[in-house]
């Protein structure tokens, strides 16, 4: 391929994204500081998966009134009980923070249940076998919850390190720094939203954050690949112009992917039930902020590290010049 300047397609309208890079940098700094501050002072409201507690599944013959159930549990002293529909409106999932250690039933080897706590819930809800059935009662110990929390955090760190290594190998070290900074940016913002809004953080939310890492990485790699390609094609332009061209070329794909994904997530949020509200919220926030970070955070890092054509020029193989001789 000739090393002369290659013009952009005539139909392409190049948007000057980098004109607002300093505004974007200030915006990112503000939301990051707000998120980190909330995480430090408010922390996360960990769900039953991480704190330990008892989970009771009930089945009603008629659609259950969640407000009435919450009122009954509060009156019985079960403050902070989480009550949600479980699949259908006749099934209810009650989650209680650990209140007492359950005992093992004789003859049920390896099955941990909380009969005392379950009996108290039954009495509070007037569960007498007529119209309501307790289908399942499970206990999650605090030690298991702590292990899940630690392993989940370790999993996110390992994922980010693997991403950095992959992008450095696939592209160039400066691209890997930009990609990882963008991913860290996205993760902190999602965690900050859950901290600020005091939303429950459980295993489904952790799974959503890992999915956000994958989604944001995919978007960043698409943009990075186009930037690398244009640095090698458009030799007589500066870095800002090449990044603007690359972002303009991938904008259509980015918007279509983000909008179609958001449509699915909004459907999950509104009709998927309360049990996956946290999951859908984390993904909605992650997709929005991930799209933003792919455009501005990763590109800003590349400009801050003075990305240029020399960083991406392909080194000729030894003997290649002799292969081209007649």
C-alpha cells in the first residue's frame, strides 16, 4: 500500500469529537470523584449473597400482595426484609439478613435450614397451609458471603489484567492503557451509581459488571482497530484528526449496537421482574457509560500519551527488501 495520504470517503461526515475532550475529561473526573466518594463514605449495600442470611420461597394460590407481605414482616420485627416476586405473581421470594444461626435437621444430611426463623416468618404471614405454602428455605453463612465478595473482586482485577495484556499484544501498549483506564472508569461509575442510590449489590449485579467489562472492551477494541488502521493510512494528518475520522467511521456501528442492547435491557427492567432489576440497571448504566468511555476516555488517554504514527508503523521483516527485488 502506498504511504501517501489517503483521503476519507466523500460521504463521511467527520465529527470533531476531540473538540470536547477537555469537557469530557472534567465530566469523567466529576463522576469518578462522586462515585469514589460515595463508595468510601457510603459503601455498597451488599445483598444476601455477600452478607449471609436466610432466603425463603413461598407459593400463594392467588397473586401475592407484596406491600401487604412487607407490612406483615415489618410488624413482626423483620425490618429490612426484601420481598420480590419469584418468576410469577403467585410465588414470592423473601430475603432476610442473618438473624440467627439455623440448626441442622436430623436425617437431612448436608442440608442447612433455619426452622426457627422459618416458623417465625410463617406465623407473621399466617402461613397455615391454606392458600400459602413454604416451598424452600435456605441459609447462606456470612463466611460464604465474604468469600464470594472477595473472589468476585479478585475476578474483576484478573479480568482487567488479562484485558491489558491482550490489548497490548493485539495492538500496542498505549492502546492497552487506554482500554484498561476506560474499563476501570466504567466499573467505578457503575459501582458508584449503586452506592449513591443505595441499591442492593448481589451476585447478579457482579455478573452484570463483568458483562459490562466485556461489552465496553469490545466497543473499545473496534474503535482502537480503526484508529490503528487510519494511523497507517492517513499519514499526513495529526493524531486528533485521525481519531476524529476513526470515531466518525465507527459511530454508526456504535450507536446501533448500543441502542439495540438498551432496548433489550429496558425490556428486562420493566417486565423482567424485581429479582433482575439490579442486573438490568447495572447493564443499562454500563452500556451508556461504556459507549461514552470508548469515544472519550480511551481516546483521551491515547492523546495524553502522545500516540503517533511511529508507535504503529509496521517494522519490515528481515530480508523483505530482497524479496521484492526482481
